[in-house]
C-alpha cells in the first residue's frame, strides 16, 4: 500500500509544487489543526512536560495563532525540528510556521525565501564567568579560555569582539550546550559564551547559580521570531498580527484575567475596542472573525504574561525583561497601531 | 634384602599416619590468592594497584548510587534534600520513566499494547533462536507476529494488517504455483498478486469508519523512547539479514547485471555515513512530496537503516562464503543439486555459521546506531533525554542519571544478544576438538 502512495506522491509532487505556496490559511482551516515547528527542547522556550503537553515561550506563539485561526489553542500539531532540519521542514510545507528561537538575518529572510513575521525575543550573545575570577566586564577577558559552540554565529561574533578590542583568547570548541555546561563547571574554560537567554537558563541549572555572573556586555544582535514561507502574504499577516496583538495587549493592559470583561462590551479605549473586535472589522480584513485577537490573547495571556510564565524572573530561567520590555518601559517591544 | 633392612633400622612404623591437612598457605583462598594475585612481585604490585583503583571508583560511585534521591519534584528539590552531599537525582527516572520508555506522546492508558508486543516478541523469536528445542510449528506464530505487533503498537483497524498478511499469503501461493515454470515467473507473479490484494484491501479499509477501531490508532509521530529503538532495531535487523544474504549471493552471481546491481548497491551504501542516509530520509525526500503528504517518517527511516545494515551484513556473509573450500561447492554439484538446493542445503548453513560473530557484531552496532535518529528530531531514548527532558525547567542539569539509565538499557540488550550468539556458536560446533 505504501508503495502505491509513494509512487502517486512522486507523480503529484511536480504538479502541485507551484500551488503549495498559496492559501496556507485555507489549508489550516480545512485541516483543523496548525502544524507548528518548534525546537526539540529548549529550556523555557519549548519543551513537553511530564504529561507530554508542549509548553514554553515559543509554544505560546503557536497556541495564540491556533486560537486566532481555529478558535482552539490546543489545535496545534507540534513538529519538533533541529537546527539542521528546521528550514527544510518549513520550505517543504511540512509545517505552516516555525516558532523556534530563530535569529532573523538577511540571508535567511532573502536568500532562503522566508518571511519573518516579527520578533518575540531580542537576544544577544553574552559571557558567563565564575565569580571567583573577579571579572566585571568582558573587556577584562584578555587571554581567557572561552568555551564556544562550533559552527555557530556566536563563534564569529566572539572573534570579532576580541579582535576589535585588541585582546587574545583561546577557544575551547564544544558541540552542545550540555557539553559546554560540563566543561565550564569542570574548569576547562574560564568563560562560556552563547546567547544571553541560553546563559541564563544554563546558569539556572547550576548547583550554585550565585557563584557565576553574566557580564553586562552583549556583543551581538540575535532577534528571534516566528517565520513563514515567502509568497503567502495573507498567512504571513495572520501570524504577524497575532504576535502584534499579544504585544499590544500588554501595552493596553489587556490580560487573560480581564479580557472577558473587556470584550463583552466596548470599552472607553477605541484602540482596545478595535483590537478585541467590538469596534471595526479588522478580523474580517485578515480573513478571520471579529474575536480572533481576543482568543489569541485568552489562549496564554498577553506578551508580558507569556514572558513571566515561561522565562520571567520568577521562573528558574529567571530572565529580566531588558530589551524585551514594552517601549513605554524603555524596551523594544512596539506593536504598530491597530487601526 | 628384607632381613638386612630389618636389622639396619631401629624402628619400623607399622600403621599409616592419618592424613594431615595441607599447610594453610597451600589451600583454600590463601593458595588461590598466592597463585593468582601475588605470584611474584610485579603481579603483587599490579594487584594492589588494581585494588586501589577499584576502591576509588567504588568510593566515588557508591555513595552517589546509594544516596540517590528517588522522590523529588525537580533538580532543585534534589539539591535541597541532599544539602551538598553526594547523591544522584534519580527522581527524574521515577517521574519520566514512561517518557524514556515510550516517548512523550504515546497515550499513557495504552502502554499495555507495546508491552504485550514486547513480551510476545520473545515468544515469536524463540522458535527461530532455539530451533533445535522448539517444534517448528511454532514458526507459524513467528510469521504472524509482525502483523500482530504492528496492530498492537499502531492500533487502528485490524483489517489493515490482515490485508497485508493476506497479500503475503496469496503471493506465497502464487509463487508455489508458478515457480515450477521458472523462478522469475514465480517471483514476479507473486509480487503482482500481492499488490493486487493490497490495492483491493486498501480500497476496502479506506471505506471503513476508523471510529470502529478496536484499538485507538497511534500515529508514527507519537512513537518514541526506548520503544522506538527496539522497533527500529528489531525490524531492521530481521529485514536486513535476508536482504544481506540475497545481496551476498547476488554479488557472487555469474549473471553480470545482478552482480553489478549488488556491487553498486553495497559499495554505495557502505561508502555513505548512516547519518547522511537519515538526513536524506528526513529532509530531502520531503521536497519530492506534495505539501501535506507525509510518507511515514518511521518507514522512511526503517528503509534507510535496513539498506545500510544489509550492505554490511552482505559483506560479512560474503566473507563466510569465501571461507568455504571450493570442495564444498563441487561436492554439491557432484550430488546433482541445483543452485537453490546447493545453497540451501550445503553452502549457506556452513557460511552462515562462520558469519555468526560478524552478523551479531553488525546487529549490535545497528541497534546502537538507532540512537542516531535523535539527530533528525525523532524522540528515541537519547532524543528524549537530549530534547524534552533536559530542556524542561525541572530537570535541566541532570546528566549522569539519565545517560546512565540509557546506557544500562542498551547494555542489557546488547549483552543479551552477544551471549546468545556465543551460545549459538557452541551449539553449532561440528568440528572435533
């Protein structure tokens, strides 16, 4: 039976490859579930819990989109992808969107033919050192041995940073974060460098986190966000504005706790009314119904709630808002107006 | 002479002395230690050095094992309970054992199904493994087992595996009918008959309501944990041995096309790393399918691993064939046996016997290689550990306990396979030593 499926698939493949790009929104609605690409596991961002339920910051974006489009935050088929398989999974149509702490870069956007639909986490490369080292700035790291994951942009950033500051260093190449953790704790390197969120998660897993400090310097820009395929702008809009709705909801003080009241009848704020669909027809323009944003926010809370629940200061990951605060609080989170 | 003797000595003992025990240093544990551990100075030095090493290993690992925490919510809990003392955080195993064994998506009220399939596996392979002691009628169950196991693990309509089975049975009968004419007619007739049965069966099953399934269907995507390693290992080893034999014979064939197909296949597959084949299975094939079609990932992976293992097994068996003296081939010819008979009755039994250590070596290696699927985002045992469990906020940082557990599971299986193969070699010995 599978052989026939296989041959049939091969024949149809050539014909339908062109039609694949368009109408992801219709496909998702017809299928009744959203295929969302996530990592195979990253602390705080995406991991299944003891019951097998996916949970995390990136997962929250998937659930919000599913809630907006399908009305059900659980109607998501999570497709775990590795750093090596994520882009082919998206390009081949196996997944509808990728929410997998992926850095928005020029070549990924332009050359790989993807469309980044926003930024849900501003990350950057940082340094972690043991407190005993007595270092308070990355500029004092001349001659240090540095644990670094090979084949990543962090490797190049590190070389740039040390060269531009006229310092020397000795790299200790390692393959995975787990290996880095062991090497660093065993004293094989003075410094561990990777994305700041990763450093925080790693440090949180240490037996004595307070014996290690993350230095204030951030040496690279790593804007992480969800992405979709090129060429289907309607679907890209849905994902982009769902994310924007989460960010805007935090700005306007719409939370999962008060959203039911606010959506029940028009409030004093026209912006909130347009967002929640009690005024205007924004949902219709997207090809969705009027309550789309209301459901997306109700799924897991607004941006701030998602942050606090999964990676915020009260979680073991313990990340401060920093760059990811609302623009009104000095951060970079800035949703375009809903009108 | 005796007179002389009587006079020359003053006293002659007339009773036997009771047997005295040998001196303490020449018996029991002391003798054993003197002979084996402290026979000479270098030996003694080595013995003492080994004891010191063993002591250090045990001193480091025993408190960790015995002091382990089996009940905690998270790694932070463990550390709080231990208060800096040495001890493993085995609570991760008690909390996540089901995910390690079955993956995190297999419905937990259905765990009995893979478990039964696993137990029946022993019933099914026993007639093959202990063929001298178990009557051959039990092989019928072995033949049914793949379909039964598929149904148990994947669930869904029982009709699907039945249709597959009927296809094979019909194919077998057609083969039996047509093989008299020629082997090729029989072979292709059987394939055609089986495909027709599967096609018709596929139409029937497609028309049936999946709600009526006796067992809840579980998608391939939801398979994981050690179960996935066992599925891949068992299926691929059992498929690759017959394919490997065919390839080895094909490589020795005098028909040039068959010979070259086999040579190219074997050399190509052996020249490519398994991980590359897995990436092809996962990533490249996806480009050939229309979006939305999902040709089952497990089947893709099984095909690739089987191809890989059969190329290696073919070479092992070719070694066995080459080791047989030409006299054996000539003896078969002189008895008037045709090619199939000669192979089945004379050549292969001897060649396979020679190849057993090599085949087992490949099988053990293959079973461990199934952990490579974690790289293409399948959640086998290692994938579960590296992905979901280490990425959960509760257990990030628990390494030794998890990987130790994985090592233990793999060791048990691989050691079992190796012990069986040694037993089998002794069992098949026919030479006179």
